[in-house]
């Protein structure tokens, strides 16, 4: 392997510390535990501060729609008396076209305050446009690093569109072929430019999403007189879920069920050149959702502020064909044309609503912008041209990378529940691996309490999990 | 085609050769090079496509690579017509029409 590569990777922590301005060691215990809440408090901003920061650049205060026709359709498919009212928070109304503007707003504000002249973010998603937009507003340079092409130089139309948008908003876009070496290029750019690392996973980035949860609660109280019974959140890196849930809790909505939803991409390898263009979703899928849920610190900062398993009550998956279908239904029945990737939680909500009472409410927590490339037609065209078979049928038969099955009728759209206990066990196992503690006898009370918080479980449950692992 | 100094161009470079990729990369990825694409203003007086050139990117960085094209544009669009979608539309309208009555 390349010598420069290894040398640079060795300087990782030093580069990180300089480029995010956070000394993560302050929150470490020396063992598994680290003080998450202290990190969020000391490094982040208060909700009021963030509201002010976001107001300066027109971020947030997005509309809440009641999806009357989709509710009607869901009720027609549900047992008598069932079918919660479905609401949708239209995050596409943010300046850059997605909720990511909230994360970028605080990151870029913070970078400017610390005296950085530019920001860098590694993302093929909506976050790139969000950082570019906020950087333009605050007069800063911006570089977006994208994993974009396979070895034949073919790129997902959705990613090409995001590159275009970043450039339209004044950013330099560094495009790369498939592979985890992206992180190396990212570090190299941070070192070369001295710019701020506008990571998705810093405390200020995640705190930026808290306003989403807070607004959502207030809007639902305005619309219905109470907090929603459930909020469905598309889950990939976990920041959307973490921030929204924290915001809901701060608004007093502590009874609201937090449901994660991802597109099922089972069997596709995320670092595979061959698989790269076999998927039709570049984010919001299980390929990110599951690893980031069970190993939150796999992100581009030493300690991720996105820790979704702390807040998750349920985790469901839907298939690609179902999300495309619901994207079309949202346009046709509600008059809202939005991007497919943002509609993962919509597809899940449509199904979940059918098992809730008529007097209950469920909120689809985001939407994203749509346009050339980032739209059901070009994405399905790209899939078809890559040998993916597209048909109408039962989505349960869909095989990621081989077929996309659009539901032949809305009644056959289903969600699949992931076993949260399995994910919890997996997180604990992964945490134990980190310390190389084979007999698990040196764990402190603090470690156990930390693992309980990390998995939204009791101390007793964690102890039982550890006993199971030891066996 | 010849690019002139100051033209907006797109370049390409290979950062890691095939077989020399990071450890833990899947075999199919390891067997292909790790590549980069970027855009900027041409610094050299003139250059042919395929020549090694230096550019200044929009953030002012100076980088080298192989000249791919001048005045690069975007080719993405709204794709081809997907016949299944219009059937979904038709069915949804029919179901909703039935519910309204």
C-alpha cells in the first residue's frame, strides 16, 4: 500500500483536532464510557442560540402539511377504526432543499466564529449543497468531497445532480471513484487548506437538527392540540434521528414514538465498485443505517454526536420500489413533488399509520428537493440501464441489486421490523471490542451506565447482554 | 481540441493504482485504480486533451492532472419514460375516485 497513505492516516487525530476545534479527550473516561451529554452541552449550542443562528440564514420554520389524501388512502386499506392522520414536515423548503441545511448552518457559523476561511465536507448527499449554501451566505470557501463514479466512470444521476448544485452554490467539488480511501483525500485536503471540517457528526451539526424536532412538536400542537403519537425518521448516519429526537424531548414530546426507517439494500457492499451503481438510493439505506446504528463512532470524527440507538423505539425497512411508489403517490395525490431519498419515512409512515388508531397522528419528518437526476424517472432509467429489472408486482420479492419491484397495489406495501435487541447487542459487542476486554470483568459502573444509555436499555438488560456475550 | 490559459476545464488523475489500494477494500474495488476528477482554470498557456496540466480550482488550489475536457457541462436529465409509473398514476386516481363516492 501507498506509503503516503499510511503516513497521513497516522496523523489522523492531529488533523481532526485542528480541523474541528474539539478536544474529544476531555470527554473520555479512558474506558468504554465517554460523557456524551457533556460533549453536547460544552461544545454545542443551546436551542435558542441555534434558532437565532438558523434564522440569520433562513433555515428552518418549514411548513407542516396534513396529507389528507394519503390518510384517506391508508384508511381505506386499514382495518375499521384504524388509520392515523399522516402529517409531513416539508424540509425541502430549507435554502438548500433539505433538512441538512440545519446541520450546515451551525457548522458553518461555528467555523466562521473560530476564524476559519473555508469549510470542507465529505458527502455525496444533500449535505454538500447545504454546506455550500451556508458557506456562500457567510462568505466562506467551500470544498465538497464526493464518492461519485465507478471504475467505468459511471455516476448515479442523483450524485451528479448534487455535484451540480454544490458548484451552482459556489463550491469546489472533488469527485472520487468508489472506495473508503475517500477519507484519505478528505484528510489531505483538510491539512492542505487548513479549512474547517464541517463533519456531519460534530455536536454543533447534530444540535442543528434539534430545532427540527422542536418545531415539529410545536406545529403538531398548533394543528392537533397534542404532540404526535409517532415520528418516522429516515435513518442513515443517525444524525437526523438523534437531533430530531433530542429536539422533541426538549419540546416535552417525550411520549412520542421514535421510528427509524431505511431502504433495504441487503446484500450490496457499500465499498464495492461493482455494487456501487446497482443501488438506486445513495443514502437513507440499511448499508449506512445499520452499521452507523451499531458502531456510531465509525464516522469522520473521533466521537460521533449522532447516536441513534439512544433514541430509537422501533426500526423498520422498506424496499426501493415502495419508496419510488410513494414518491409518485405524494406527487399525484398531495401535489408535492419531492426527491425519492427523502421519502423513505413517507413509505414507512403510510404502512405504520394503518395499524394506529384514527385519533392518532404520525409525522413524516422530512422531504428533500427534486430535479434532474434526483427524481424517480432518471433514477429508474439509470437502474434499468444497469441491468436492474423493474416491474410491477409484490415488493416483498425485490432483490437489491437485481430487481426493483413497484407495488402492483398500495395494499401490498409493507414494512419489515428489525430486531432492536439484536442491534443493541451488536452495539455492546462492538463497544467491548474497542477495549479488547476479553473477560469483560474490568468494566466500570460508568461503562455499564454508558452502554445502557447508548442502547436505551436498563442496567440490568446491559448486564444480561454482557453475560450472553461472555458465554 | 486545444485549451487555452484561463479556460474552465475538467481534469482527472489516478491517486492509487489498481492492486495498491487500502487494506480491507473488497477485491473488485482493489482491482481498479482510485481516481479523482476536479475542475478549474487552466494555468498552462495551452494544452491538448489528454495532456498533463495544472489548474487553479474555484477555491484557489493549484492541482495537476490529465486534461479531460474544456467548458464541462452536466449531462443528467429526467431520464426515459418509465411506463410502469403511468400505470401507478392511473390506479391511484381510480382508487381515490372510488373513495370519493
